C-alpha cells in the first residue's frame, strides 16, 4: 500500500505534472472532458489514455466464432513451449459490434484478417521475468529516468524527476469527470517500486510487471528473443481465449467491483493487480487476456485505421505507419488491449474483445503491462 509520504507532491510543480499526465490520461466514453478542463490548454507530450470498463454479463457475438486453419501441422496444435501457447493461423473477422457507438467508433468497420500461426505467452510478463532481464542487461526503464526537459519545457529543473502514474483510490465518492482525483504522478514509482519509493515487489514476483512504457516492453521482448504482438495477433489470441460461461465471466477476471474509483469490493478476490494465473485458463491455456493489466501491442494507434483496410483480406497487418488520434493531434500512441483491474461497469467498455485501447507510448502506470509472442519460423 502506498504511504502518504510516498504519494505526496514534493512541491507545487508536481501538481502541474499531475495535470499533464493525469487529466489527459483518461479517455471518457461516458463523460467528455469539458473545453475549460485543464487538459484543454496543456500541450505536454508525456500523457496517456486509459480507456477501461466492464460488462460482467458480456456474451459472445457472432464475431467470436472462428475456425482455425486445419492445414497446419498437427504437431503445433495446443503446443506449450517455454510458457507459451501456440495459436494456429486462421482468417477471422476483426472489430467490435453490439456495443455503444463511442466504444465502437475506432473499432469498425468489421474487416477480414488473415494471421499466420504464432506462440503467445500464457501469462503477462511477471516481475520475476522482468527482474531477470534488468539483471542481465542493466536496463533502466522510462519511469526510472528523469522527465525529459524537451517534453516539459514549462517545468523547472527540480520538477523533472523520475516517476510514474499510480492509481490512488479517493476516500469518498467523486466525480468521474476528474481523473486527477484517483491518479497521481508519484516520484520514485517504477516497476521495482510499484506504489512509490517506500514500496517493493518482495512477495510479488509472480505479479505482472507494471510501470513499463512501450519501449521498455519492446526491449524486454527483444532480449527474450520474442516480440510484442500486433493488435490483430492479440485479438486472435483473445478470441481463441474466450469461454462462453456467464458464471466464469462474473468473477473469472480481475476487474473492479464496487463504487469506482473509491471502493473496490474485491469480489473477485483482488483489489489491484493479481498474481498471474489466478483465474481459470482458457481452453487454449491462456490467462488474463481480460482484466488485471492492459497489454501493449506493436501497432501505432490510428482511429481510422480499420477503414483503410476494410473491403479486402488484410494479411498479417502491422498497423498504420504513424499514430493518429484526432482527439489529441500530434500525440504518439500505441494500441493497448485487454483492460485492467480498474475496468468498471461505471466507466467504459473497452476491455471487451474487439474494442481498442490507446496509450501515449512513453508513459507508464501501475495498470499497464504486456505479454510477448514468438513467430513459428523463429521458434
């Protein structure tokens, strides 16, 4: 648990960092940011988008019914290799339907995608695995580096400190239009100190690593001889992962139950992140493809990307060549998928299969992690 001292701003400049990184951090699907909101006049680059939500009674749509290519070698079917599961290549329909217009706006039109087979990690990358990477390479994550002056030209040097974004539940019910009430930039927060400098990961070796920006995740994947999944690869694995069982869907994932953001009743057994593999595996053996932590994908985020590849079969799509989010022009974002422990029925629904998340690629927080894939020809 973060202590009061670990989350208290050291000077007034931390308030402005909080505004830069938090008030522009959440993309509302129900509550739009007002034009006079502090985020409207901030042009700082290091921001993030955290779309999250929950529909506990979510049912499979026709899009979830996919058939795998049976021409591939049967030796690869359901094969487990070094903690990975094989996902056979197939052609499937990608995108979202049956949800609110706001949630589906960037996840339509439904389009046809053909993906080659690949291996994917059974679980999100853990603290233990990431610690091995850091020990071997002496890697320093983005959160462990001082805020770059070029990204924050208005801040004095003493405010350019290392840190990351930490969810901090308010004591009472608060307006859902002001995410600064539950997000704070915490000096000294990083993957090894997830709630601030007074915290550590002892006893949490099997929890998903968090406070990793996109480049941190990509660096780990390269070291491990793997890569981050494309958005299409991630969605295929997630569709293969889903089981149509409404009872499992209620508490078969780590999400937020109760009054968001002040009171997580932890009916699923966990308040905050959970150790990987605590909920039932899919039929293919994957864990936590929904909830726990968001997962980085390789693709740049473009709100209109699906429109550019619709009407044809997109073969192993790699995403757009550049980021494009009309709501925040010029901000570079990558796709994130799967939702997190903060997904709530009170907020939004982008945890659902087929929907898309987006995050500024240099920003880290305590509810974004990743998993890796490995192509069959590199196994």
